[in-house]
C-alpha cells in the first residue's frame, strides 16, 4: 500500500510509492508499463489492461475491439480503490493510506494518432469520456478531487507512446487547486465577481493575448504565463465545474481544443506538452460562486524545472503577447 | 526592459523576457551564453564576462587569472540593476519593471570540475562567496529576496558546462518562499516553536531519514519528499537567515554539503540536480522567530514535471526512508 504524506510546512500532499525499487535505472516512473513489445492500448490487446470502466464503442462487447475511446483502471495505480483512509499522525507528521482511483483514457485505437491530428469529433469523444468518468467518480464520497491530465511526449512525462490521458481521484485537494480556490475566493470577497470572468472580459477587450474563440469558449495566453506558449481554454459563461458541461458545449470544447492544439503543434513543431483540467473540488458548494473551470495547456519547451520547483519563481523567455500573435498567425487548415 | 508580472489568481510572480525571440529553436534559455566555443568562465577568459563583483583570489589583479571562486554579473540578466520599480496596474493585472540583480558564481577555474568532486575547502570557498554576495545584496532596499540556486547538468537546466551558481535578487518575495513563511508562522502561532526545529528533533530521534550529520548541520530526506532522493541540509541551531552564518560553521557546511553531494553522486551515478538556498526575506524581522534557513537539493531523476507543475500534486516512486538508507550505505571515501 502506498502512502499519502503531508508536508508539515507547506501542507502539500505527496504520494509515496513505498513498494517500488529505489535503483536509479527505475526512475522512468512506470505509471503504465508496456507488456514486452505489445502495446496494451491497441486494438486486440484489450486483455492486457484491467476490464474497461467506460468506452465509446459500436455494438461490440466490452473489452474487445470496436471502441473509439476506452477507459480502464491503471494497471500500476498510484492510488488504490479498496481500503479505508487510515488517516493518522506520526509525531508532527500527517499521513493516510493511498486510497483513490487511477484510470487511463485511451484516446484512440490507432497507435500513432496524436491528439493534435485527430478530428474535432474524436476529441469531443475523448472529452465526453472525461465528463462521464468525472460524473461517476464524484459520486464516491471518499474523493475530494478528480484530476484529469495528459502528458504527451517522453519529455512531458509520457511513458507509453499510445495517446492517453490519466484520471486520478484523490482523497485530498491538491495544493495548486487549493491555492487557486483561495485566490478566487479572495477576489470574490472583495468584488463579488469571479476573477476568471474578469480576466475573460479584459482579455476579450484587449485581444492581444487571445488565440482562438467560439460562442462558448476562449483560448488565451495568460498575462503572467509561466511557460512559453502556456495556453488556457476557459468557458465564457461562469461555471465552476467541468461536470456541469452541457451537451452542446461539449462539441464546442472539442472544436476549440482541436484548433488550439493544431496551432501549437504547427507553431512549435510537435512539442511535448501537458494539460491539466482545473475544476472545483467535490463537496465544496461555495466554490460554485467564485471558481471557474478551465484547461491549462503547457508546452514543454524549456528545461528550467528544478529552480522553478524550488522557488515558485518563473522566468518566461517568450511574452504571452508574442506567443498569441505567433499562434494566431498559423495557417494549418 | 523585461517585466515582472503577477498572476491575478495565485499571486505568483513571473519574469517575462519581452525582448527575446519566440522561435522554438531559442528555447534552451540562455541565461548565460557561450561565446563561440570559448568558455567565458575559464582562466584567461575573464574579459568575456562583465567585471567581477567578488572573487577569492591570491595577490592577483581583478578580472585576471589567479582566482579560486569568481562572481560576475550575468551578461544576459533576467533582472537589471538600474532603474526604478515602475509598479503599475493594467486593468486587473499588476506588474513592475524587472529590476534586480542577476549574478553568476563561477565555482572553479577548472572547466570540468563538478561540485561533488571538489574538496570541502573549495566548496567552503563557494559558500563563502554566497555569503559575501548575500550580505552585500541585502543592503539594497529595493530587493526583497536573494535567491541562490544551482542547476547542474543540462537536464537540470544548466546551459553552460562550467560549474556555476546563480544569484537573483528580486523586488518581490517568490511564492514558494512566501508559502513556507506562512506555514512556519502558522506552526509557530499554535505552538511557539519553529517547525524546522521540530522536524530536526523528530528526525534525529527516528534516524530513518537522516543521511549525514555533524556538530552544526543535519542532512536528511524530508518526510513528504516530492522527488526521489530530495535532500535537505539544515542548521541544527535555530537561525532564520543564511547571512548570519558564523565563520566556524561555514566550514562545517562545506563539509556536510561535500559529503552529501558525494553520496548522491555515487548512489545515483552523477545525476543532474538543482539546489536552492531557502532563507528569510530581507526586511522581515518577524521571520527571525519562526523561519529556519536550509538548502534543498533535488536530483533530477524523473520527468513528471508538467503534471506536477499543473496540480501541485506529486508522486514520488522512492520512499525517503529507502533513499536515506541507500545514501547512508555509500562507500565513497
């Protein structure tokens, strides 16, 4: 059983994988491990994964070919679904059992398909899978947060080539999420307005950092971007939770995500990237007033990790205005 | 002139380098750029750097060979020393001019010397250079924080091979530092004790995470380590500020840093790493009671950056207990 430990100074939670080896050669963290040459995410390899928990497929049986998007439990999960929380203290430290869910969204049956090359329809199916799994996982009262994130490319932390997204349901609220909530709450307390709504309004007036927009969403480079070409996609309308996404907006989200990834992929020549979905925590009804869900896309272009990790101080060599202008100028259709 | 911008949600500060190019090929952030094949940090290349601001050298003239450690302004600084702060608002956003200092500590005249292979005497000289520069820079009332950090190896963000440390004096307190101060202040408010002192006491009793110790310092793996083999060096005695380091302790710090780096270097086969010195901000006398300076060493073994950046949630595949045991078992003398 892994452990979740709390840093006594910062209140940051860390999953410590206590049953893993500590040899240096093992550090390519194998959240999903390939099965000797066979890709477990391809058509026909369905038996190499645990049984699927969700799939978008034609009239075919579960755990067989015929799917377009497939969601399975991670074979080597960071958090396990069974057991009690075991919250306890060790002297001044706090810890608990690593209870949670760890799933993988297999984004396509095609081994080499990358999201930026997929159709808006396929991306919409992937987003639908996120939505269905999030709705299901929020029903488990043990989970405080559902974290949906994608690592594309080895330099962004992907350990399997086949395009996939990870879903981790955690029994604690991740620190970055808690900080965002605090910041948004502070803004709301002073002004009775959502800080993200204020950002969207100012950006749509200035237009210097807007990359892409449609009737329901805006893609923009944030004013204080940490990384070159960091791009956020936000719903225009105030809504705190991704799981409230309406059917008609799902397709609009698929469209803007596809177009934005195409622009980034073209401008930066297929960069590795991460994206993380930011949504309000479960069991926090107050956040509905002041939080605003969004997707943060972070191309991995620079190698300045350690210093920034250590200080929380970032140096971004590309202004968001220059990045937005570059992305807007892309001809990719 | 670069800009310092504040994220309106998180309050995080970012230096935006507005005069740089935005082409993808430029992303190996050149904080120090090599001069066509000649290493500007070697003996005889002193004219390739701005004039030195500090050096430990024999009876030789400034900006000539004969030094053992040399500190120069960064030729391509992220922050500039001249100018006013220009604090201003742009709608809901806050920004200021990128005023500060950006210096480089050249750790040895030898091009290939790596810190883990240096003598304790040489490492003590490097630490002495940190100390002298920190004392000098804290005298400039514009600077709120002096950030001292080292990137070793390309994967840890180093852009020049020749061993060096960077010093950045900032007009704002970095977010991670502000968070540590808040956490330490909260602990102190509840218990009238320093949280770092409590950690040291508990760790010296448990001993499972202690790596190395001497009369003045302890090196340990933190309980909630984010990264495999993350190692902190802390003074046993409560002291908030690095610049208060006593002469006799400087050498003890050199000894423990040398021994700890040797253990890490041997155990992990010369890993890239970062370290960051954590000290109390200037002009914050209150912090003397509850803060405790220390050095955080982060070997760069995993590639899980983007997700962790995005969520503040970490998965560490090596328990700190296993890492400490492995480091203690090293025979390197």
